[in-house]
C-alpha cells in the first residue's frame, strides 16, 4: 500500500525531487532552493550525518562498514586472481564526501578534453574549470586554477605525519619533482594533497552546502528514505516511490524535474528497477520496459587501492596512536583544540 499524504489525499508535489543526498545531491539542494521560488525535496536512503566519527577526519574508517555505507562487492575479478573486491559507497547525507579520505583532486585536464572530443559538449577542461573555481574556497591557492570564495572549503592538511614527510622526501631524493598543487598546471610529481576540511573537521557537502540551505522553508530533507522506483506516465517521469523509516511506501510528484544523484551504482539500479535500461536484461528479471537504453548499468570503472603495509619501530602510526594513553591524548587534543593527528 502506498501512503498518499494523510491517507487518500493526492501525493505531495514539489518542483524538484532529488534522489540521493550525497555529494551532488547536497549541492543541487542548495542551488535549486536559492531564492525561495522552487519547492525542493531531497531524499536520502541513509541516516543523518551528525556523527562524531564523520566530523573527525581520522575516524572515517569507523564509518566504513557501518549503516552509513553501502558495502557493495564486485563479481570475481579475473585481474585480481578471482577475488571479489569491496566497493563502499556513502549512505548518509554528504554521501562519499562524508565517508571518504577528503582528498581534493579534480582529475587530469586531458580526461575532460577526452570526454569533449568523444562528443560530450561542454565538458572540456577549460569549460568546467570556471565551475570548479566557483565551488572552491581555497585557503592557500588562488589564480587561474583556484577559487577562494566558494562554499567547498579546501585547505592544506593541518597535520602532516612524520611517515608522510619521510615518503615525500624519499621520492624527491629518487628524482621525483615536488608538486605543491595537484589541481594546478600539472598533476605530475610528489607532494601533499589538499583536503576538503576546515577548522580541524571534515568539510563534506552536507556541512558546506546542505547545512546553510536547511533553514530555507522551501527545502525539505528526508533521511532514511529509500527510493524504489521512478513513476512514469507513458515515458514521462513524474514521481518517485520511496520507503520511509517506518517501512511505509510513499509517493511524491515533481512538477518540474526528478534528478537522480544516488551514485554510480544506485542510480542505474534505480533506473533499471523503473524500466529504463537494456531491454533483454530487464525482461530476464520480469521488469516491464519503459525505455530501452543499452548503456544503463554498464561501463562502470573504479580506481584500485593497493595497500603496502609495514610495521614501525615506534608507536607513531595511527594504529599505535590509537591505543591506551596515546589515544586519550590525541582524542583530547582534537576535542579541545581541533588540532593534531586526528585532523588528518
């Protein structure tokens, strides 16, 4: 049974319904609700992001594997000796920006130019750079490649671990060029990343974009709201069905647009559950076809992480610092001063 706003009444109507309160969804909720004219609904499948282990940068590993992440896994990978690899995705307001390692990196200019040359008009690096600058509030860098007034706060890491400094020095001694800006002219070289953080805390899009917008009367944010289907009339998307925190099914309508920002995995999944995708695949799963679209659900790529693990002679690693009195000292320093090891 579907809940329709108070029982038999018609579903709620918004101008924009945004499905997915992650990095992109929080930005769009802010931008589309500016000025107060648009009625905007943001749906997030996971819970809120007001959690100490999200605010504390070094504690992000405690969030991975919790109910604030989706723990997807791949099929057995031939290139990884048949192993199934973990693909964690954010499941809270801020999405990946609430659970990642906060590195601020845009991608190489050649990638954007390659997309443009393949037919993605408007995606060349010189065309997207003004939007990167508009979003960015960089604490150190300015000029052609950087903005200083944007809501997304970008800073140098306030704490640099001795092991990190030793790694950078060793790479320079081996001939690598020091690069002080991996979002500048070139990404080649060795150095320290900038991060999306400020005042010793994580700077997720939930904190930098959504939080200021939540005071607006025309923006509604609903967490624990799992979208299950896009509602079509013929081939026009007009609404969204979602399951709320109590397990009830709810329908909402969009007078303007439905925007899917549920991530690289959940967005195509939602489209296919709604009848949009490869026709043969949908037929095999008994899903009625709304629109055949062969690219949906294909061509996913992700970066590999290959950890190199070593043992230190002294207890200076995060593992060593997280035990006993050392853990208490670092925790107290962060709680009182927002400084020290736990800021990075």
